[in-house]
């Protein structure tokens, strides 16, 4: 199965979730080791300053990160337990509602997916650091985040 088809499958799964629907998060790019998702702010996503609510930005970042974490292992997920252990976000600049759409990009350095697949094949538990950057519609960085994905052989 090609990565475009896998991306469609992963995003279709995300689209069933209430938070994803509420936030209007959409898939933009999906490839092994890379995931980009976007949000076009609606009035209910904004805070008292008219900026994207911090929790919505965190949710956008987490969606990008966990999508990237699974992007190179979709075919192995049946045998794999995967959850986010933690996440940290730095809000670098105001995410003004009118400056959308906002794009969250999560991408691994070269070799990460290959190592992860080898660890899964070897039934080695992994703690994967997953970076995310969020930019506004002009490309200006507005947040940087890091998540830890726990990836283990699924217990019977
Ligand atoms: C698992 C760990 C991170 C580490 O804890 P540790 O002390 O080392 O582990 P411990 O042994 O205590 O097990 C704890 C629980 O985990 C389960 N389990 C563990 N290993 C296996 C296994 N090999 N196979 C099967 N299950 C396993 C175990 O049964 C137990 O369940 P229980 O509680 O009995 O029902 C724990 O702190 C935790 O679950 N945190 C919450 C994580 C969370 O909810 N994140 C938020 C969002 S998730 C997300 O991102 C969604 C997403 C994913 C993918 C794509 C897109 C989106």
C-alpha cells in the first residue's frame, strides 16, 4: 500500500474523533516519517484575544506528532501498542485567528523510520521523540512542540 493511501486511512481514522471534528483538523501531507495537518480557525477556537486557543494548538501539535509517529509503521500497528507519554509546547508568537490557516509539521530525521521498523521487528520497546513546528498562513513560526511516543510490542 502506498503512503498516500496509508495517509488517507490514518486521516480517515482521525476524522472519526470528536476533537478532530470540533477543531476541523485536516490532513495536508503524509509520508513515512512526515505528517502535516492544518486548521482553519473558527470563532469557537479563539481565545479572549482573538488568537487560536492554546489547547487547540496543543491538540493540533499532538495530532501532527502521533500521525508522524505511526506514519512509517501503519502496516505494523496491529502488533504494536502506541500512546503519547508526554508533550511539551512552547508558544512562540500569537496565533492570530485572521492569520490562519495554521500548519503543524512533524518530521523525523533521516533513518528514524528504518530504526523504528527494525526495533519493532526485533520486539524492542521504543520511546520516540517526536518534534512538531506550527506556522501561520504566512509561514511564521508560532509554536514548537515535542512529544514522546511509547511504542511497544503489543501484549497478548
Ligand atoms: C503506557 C505508559 C505511557 C507507561 O506506563 P508503564 O508504567 O510503563 O506501563 P504499564 O505497564 O503500567 O501500562 C499502562 C497501561 O498501558 C497498557 N500497556 C502498556 N504496555 C502495553 C503493551 N505492550 N501492550 C498492550 N498494552 C500495554 C497497559 O495495559 C496499561 O493499561 P491499564 O492502565 O492497565 O488499562 C502509561 O503511563 C500510560 O498508559 N499513560 C497514558 C498514555 C495516554 O493515554 N496518552 C494519551 C493519548 S494516547 C494517544 O496518543 C493516541 C494515539 C495513538 C496513536 C496514534 C494516534 C493517537
